[in-house]
C-alpha cells in the first residue's frame, strides 16, 4: 500500500451502543461503510458494516421484531478474531485482492496490534489513479480526467431500463430463494 492508508479519522463506536446508534453513525458518515467497534479501553472488539446493519434491519422487518434496534452493536458486529485486515506494507494489489475475495469494501489497517485506520476500495482506486498519474504526469490531468471521464458518464439516458439478461437472472434468483414459499 506504499504505507498510504486512509488518513481521515477512523470511525468507531463503543461496543455498548445500539444497532440504532450504529445506523445513525453510518448514515452520518458518507465516506465510510464500516465502524470499528471498541471497548472502554479502546481495544478493537469488532467491525460493523453497512451490509451487516442492513441484514439485521431486513430480519427485523420480516419478523416484526423492533426491539432489535436496542441490540448492542457488539452482538451484531464481526468479532475481532474473525476480522480481516491489511497492513501498511501490503501492496495495493494485495489489498484489492483481499477485498475482492472477502466481499468487504473496507478493511482495517493494522501495524502490529495497533489499528492505524481503514482503507476502502475507493481509497485503493484513488491511490492507483494517483500512482498512474505520477508515471504519466500531465499538469491538467485532474481537470482533464473530470471532463473526459466523469462528465460523459453523469446522468443516465432517458428511459434507461434493465437489460433482459439482468431481469432473467433476478427472476431465477428470486424463484430459487423463494421456492420454499
């Protein structure tokens, strides 16, 4: 990772906070899809992601059990012993591979037993882009990239619809998952 990891504040939540608190924190921070769960000594005890929170919310909705909003975040989080992590010495490719293979879009960065921050797929893409820009320096690259890469892709064309293959895959998956109904 060229010793570059996310330098912004690492988002964390105390283990005794509730699922509702975690959802509020995740919603307030648009730059992160995860919260590190810590105890009163600031030791990492787990990780809660947007995905875990959404799964719990869907389960609550399907069972009608709203008391789960008061569930301690430590009961929902991935326990520290099962968390995946990367180190500052890992290459960008290794970090990307760990994320791709695990399905996690954000991972803690550890050096020894110290959490330095987190890194996301967006961070990795940005670092790779900066690395490529250093190899091919162009003084107008940021503006040029925005004009050539972002603007042409902004806004979907009118009447955009799902491709038939997407609909078919969805229907097959829906039938497969709902076949017990």
